[in-house]
C-alpha cells in the first residue's frame, strides 16, 4: 500500500502531467482562432481523449486533470508529509484538491442557458445554450396543452421515438448541427410534407461561435394515417409552426433550444443601458425585474457584476436586444452545484501559501 | 541609510507645495471620451494624434498655444503650421505630397487637398470591416479622420472669436460694440433683433439708395452668414448641460447658437470664453485675467455635477511635470552610478545610486497615485497602466532585495527593468489618451483593485524572478567556484518564485471568482485566462522540478528565465489572438516585439546556461 501511494503520489507525475496540461492549454487557446471557443473547449478541455490532428489519440483535459487530482490527493496520504514544517504545503495541496473536485462537480452537474424577456413580459424557462429538443404539443385537450418532449441525446439519425401519449412513431432521418433552408428547384417527392414540400434543409459547416449555428432536423411520421405519414423538417427559429391533425387530435411540432422550467418566473420591468456621457461606450447595463414566486412579486435589480441568486440559479445581465418594438434583456442563467468550491479552495490555498512563505521565507532571504 | 531617509522625507514634504496653482485657461473643463478633463489634456491629446507629440516641438508651441492660435486664426492654422506628422511614405505618396520634406510634417491644407483627391478610395476603405484593411489603408483612414477633426476643432469656437468689425456709429451703438474692435458672432446675433427696423426700411429701398449704415449692415449680415456655416463644428464640449439634463452630456458653443434659451451658468461660461478669446486676440493680459476669473465663477455656478477644480488643476499639473519622465531619469541615474561604483569601487556611489532608485520609485508611486485620484479607480485597468504598475512592482522588489543583500543586485534589477518598462509604457502612451473610460464589465472598482492588481503584481514578481535567474547564470559563469554566493542567489530566486506563484495563483483564482460573478462561470478557457493559467502552471512545474531534483539550481534559473516569455505572452500576446471576452483592445505591431523578446530570452538564457555548465565541468576536471 505504502509503495502504491508513494509511486502514485510522486511529484514527477505532477511535473509531467502539468507539462501536458500546458501543451493542451496552448493548443486549446490557439485553436480558438480557427474553430471558436466552444468547439476548442469541447475538443481539448472537456474531453477525456483528444485527437491531435484528428488522428492521434492523446489524453484530453479531463483525463489530465483526473491524473493531477489523484496524484495530489494521494500525496496527502504520505506519512512523511505530516510535519509542522510542511503544514503550509499540506494546506495548499488540500486546497488544490478541493479546486479540482469543484471543477469536476461543475463539469458534470452544471447547466447554463439564457432567458430572453421583452420589456413588460415575463418568462419562466431557460433556453439551453447548446442542447436542442423536439417538443410535440397536443393542443386539442381542454384546459391544457399536453407536451411530449424528446431531448437532444435522442435526436440521432435513425432513432425511432415513440411515447404512450402519441399514437404515432417518429423516426429521425437527419440531424444537422448547422443548416439552412433552401427552396426546392423541382417539385418534391410525394413523401415530403409541410415545409419540406417546397423547401429543403441543407447542411452547413459549423460556425466559430456556437450561437450562430442553426440546428435542423428531418424526421418521418409513421403509423398515423396516409395523409400525415411522411417526411417533415424543422429548423431552429422557424417562424411558421408545423401542425398536423392525427386521429382527430391537433399537434404542434416544435424544434427549439432545450427548455428548463423554473419554479418561479421573471418579469422584465425596465432595461437600462447607460453610456459614458457624450460617448458610445457603455458604462452599465441593468434590468429591473420582478421575481414572481407563488404569485408574489419581488423587485430585483440585476446589473453587471451584480447577479440575482435564487434557488440555486444565478441570473446575470448578459446581453440585450434593441428593436423598434421595444427592448429585451438577455439574462444568462446558471445552475452550478460546484460554484462554492473555488471560493473555499482559494481561501485555503492562500492561507497555506502564506503560511509556507512565513515559515520558509526567512530561510530564503 | 539614515542620510538617504532624511533626504527622502524632506523631498516628500516639498512635493505637495509644487502644485497649488491658480485657475487658468489650461484648467477650463471640457468633456471628451466620457469624462470631464482640463482643456490642457484635451489639447495635448489632439496634438498627439496629429503631430505625434504633446507640443509642437519644431515651433516651440505648447499644446494650449497651438489650439488657441488655431481657433483665433483658423486660416493661418491650416495654411502655415505644420502639425500633420505622416510617417508612412505610402500615405505621403498617395496624398500627392513630397517625402523629401525632412521631418515629414505637413500643413492641413496640403493634406486636405490630397485627401479630397483620394475620396473615392477613402470611402471604399471606410465601408469595409477593420480586419480586411491593410496597414496603409488604416493609416490613410486615420489621417482622414484626423483631418476632419482638425477642421472641426479649428472652427468650433468660431462663434465666439472676435471676427467682425463694426465701424458705423449707429450700428456701433445699436450692436453694443466698441469702435476699432472686432466682435463675435455670438455677440452680434444677440443684438440683431434691435436693428430689424433698419433692415426692414432698407429692404423697401433699391440698392443705390442705401445709406452707409445700411451698406455696412448688409456686409455684417453676410459675414455672419459665412460664420454660421461652421455651426456643425462641435468638437469642443466646453459648456455644461442644462440643469434638467439627465445624460450628463456637455455641449459645444455652436450647439447653444441654435436659438435655444441659455441657462445662467451656460451664459456665464459662454461670455467668459468669448471675453477670453477677445483678450487673447487683442493681446490684452488684463482682459484675459478677468475673463479667467469670470470663467471660474461660471463653473462654480454650475447647478449639478460640478467639475472638481482640484482635479482639473491636478491633472494639468501632472501633464506639465510628467512624473514618469522624472522617474525614469532617476532610474537611469541609479544605473549609471551603479556602473561607476563597480568600476571605481567607492561605496558612497552605490548609496547615491540606491537613493536615486528610491527617488525614482517615489516619483513613480506618486504618478500612479495621482492617476488613481484623477480617475477615481484602482491603479490598473488598462494595458498601459499594467505596464507602469509592473514596473513599480519590480522596483519595489528590487529596493527590498537591495536592502537585504546590499551587493548591488537589487540596484541592477530595479534600475534596468524600471527603465525598460517605463520606455515600453511611453510607447503605449504615444497612442493617445491614457486616461480613458472603461467598458461596462470592467467598471467595478472592487475587482479591479483585487484581481487585476494581484495578477499584475504577479507579473512583476515573475519578471523579477526571471531577472534574478539571469543574474544567477551570469554569476555561475563569472565565479563558478563561489558556491556560497550562488547558493545565496538561488535561495533568493526560489523565494521570489514562491511569492510570484502566490500572487499569480491567487490573482488567477480571484479572476475566476470575478468571472463567476459577472459571466456566470468560474473558468471558461478564454485566452486571457489560459495565459494566466500558463504562468501558474509553469511556476508550479518549476517549483516541483526543483523539489524532485529534476532541475538543479542552474536549470531552475533557466526555467525562470523562460517563465519571462510565458509572462510576456500572457500579458501582451492574448490581444494578438483577437478572440475571447478579454480582448478589449487590439494591439498591432506587438507581435514582432514579442518575438524579439522571446528570441532574446531564449538565446541569452540557453547561452548562459550552457556556458555556465561548461565552466563548471572545467572546474571539476
């Protein structure tokens, strides 16, 4: 056991993994110029294995950081380390272990998205930045709309989707991460329905900024009836809703950013943009909102560097939309169970380093 | 040491006395770039953009003299004064000018006619995005904008300049003017309603029947019409807003000439300015003095958001004395004295060198402090300020090192890097106003004070470590057998590295926390974040390599020299990528300097490392 700990905790392992982490950092930074932040982050840092030049497999950011974490943590089990003289060092390493654990929690459990709210309107859901969903709404029930939602992991080419609330089966034919609508030059096959009768979806190369990508989906409805069975297409931000009447039930088909509903809603009272006097440089942005929970509103001012924290969610002033019909605020919403880790670990590490400096500095000067 | 300390105290006490000046025209508040600044700063910044310097050197004109000369006589200012400094031969050629002109300085009119000939090209460049423009196109466009602004400045007070002479006795009386003296547009349009009767009478007669009075009136009206063609020249925002205004946007005199009603404070300032210009035009010192006093009263009568007189004077004083130039002079002196003390060995030279370094640091600190007072924000918020602050950090470290070691090591580090960093900052200052406003996300004094200051201190400490690394290797070459001295330097190097690591690590984590507060994520692999991370990782690697014996002291020294490259890339290189949330300003031309610096460090670092190794081997043999 001692032997294992000794070899696992050897600082040389740390040195070599840190060198590799630096290589990844440099590559991941340079890559942002070409493929954008999101893609580069996915490729180098949020991956277990990264493919160098798309051919050679190498440890990705996650594996590298797990090795460092194991190396650091096992170091705390060494016997000869627990000495007063090394108290500072132990504390620093403990803080670092916490930092990495926090990073792990964040990487796995955090979710982020945004809310777009017009002035005077309110919203109770968050749009995911990256994930999509296919929602099928049964609008023929009295008093309520029945939603059946398929998340992005299910939207894979060839996947067949069915649910007890639906009398029909959906088969995903094509999922595009980025595509555009193109008018057909010749009449389409009879199989094509809805928008696909006159238009087609054409796949595009991925944009650098992930938000500029427009996802699209081509799917087939089966086992309904002869008028509705066929191939349909949907694209993100489509202006005309795709509807169908199947077995006397009215359905709407929505392809949109994955929504997470909140146990409260937010009403935008006023969005303000203040400029430095006589210039076009923004001095501050702020949204005056009502946080409505159980029907009771509470006034909150969200501004740069002053987010609203509520029920594990944090809402930040992220952007805004100025249109002739009015202003809208864009709030970034984040739920991160790991967000306290860096705060705690930074305090621990600072204390440890200071302690170490105090113990050893006289010797070093 | 005692001697220098007493000297220092005496010096510090005299500092506040040098800057309690009376209010004068340099202090006239003007709004530009989102803040109220003294006219002196405004004039200097404009001149810097046109001419490349803060005063017209070849004619011995100060920025204030230049701007008032231009305003009082725009024709002459455009025809005679050579203030357009064009350094690019391509641009000069495209404007149809001669490169033979030795200092490449041109007058407005020749530049302007060149620009007019190129108008098609310029509007084509203007229509494109900045990334697609080549260097020549950027420069041409910049000169076009400069020329436009120059013209605007030249005429933006033309409504207040004494320009029209009234000679007819009747008109003199009606228009409330003095025989033989010119009056301004603003003055005349106030009294024009009083002569509407004369005008109406005149219109009923034919031109031959006009009296002398009427003939002169027509002449005056034509002149006024000509002057009013400048009403779009609104570059000088000298007039405070109405008390009802909520945006805080100041106005130019021409904006008040559109017939709107003036508020008392606006009127006072307008009239005082008019009087000052008249006094200056007539060379009447007393009139200028009394106008300045009126101006001061006018400013004091501003109902809300009154500009701070103390700060206006302070900033003007800072422009004047340029504390950082004095500071660099002391650093240079410290270096020279240190050199002499090495050659001829007397101890007192070294003490004076130390005092000189400390004096330089005092000026340096005072300069940083005054910038903080003027802007009301922590020391570092722009790249320029980070350079000054890193220089400050390095010298502070050097002073402490010298105090502890007393062998000239600290003096060498402080004087050399203090000087170099000052010169780098002068290069940045030459780009324009260094006291700019900040974009919304940076507008947080708390985080600027904690994260940015800590990380900048970290840069400074890292550079000191790199410097000591160089000195270690040099010492290893000079005296490879002197192991106690080498051990000593190594210990210092390791200690400084730990401090640098602490600052860099803590600064980076604070940055993460700020990012968590304002963008909702602690870490986003943004280039600037990655740059800071690289510094931390590199230093962690070096510390662990040393602890495991993977690196010997000499190797550690080399590693910390290489750390300088990492620091400089993280510091300046990120903006070159031009991606990410942190790239607030694109700096061109930096790439070459970065590459040169990296090459220099690589060559000297590895060169001295292997040389030191071979010296050691020879000793063992």
